[in-house]
C-alpha cells in the first residue's frame, strides 16, 4: 500500500505545477488523506514535512 500511496502522491504533486511550499504541503495532505481514507475506511493523521534538498 505504501507503493500505491507514493504513486498517487507523485502523480498529484507533478500535476500541481507549483513549487510554493504551502500549496505543495496542502496537496500532500489532501492526497494522502484521501488515499488512506479510501483504503482503510478511517480518517488518518497526515503531517506533511517538506525538506529542501
């Protein structure tokens, strides 16, 4: 399931077209929350942490 979550997240972030941290953080939260809620039927706690490399 982790691989599926990574694929969904990657697709969603790539389609975003923005590098603004707040926008990316929000998209990560929404995407992973939706994925885990659909897979597990529960509302997950998602804490996006972005690191600059």
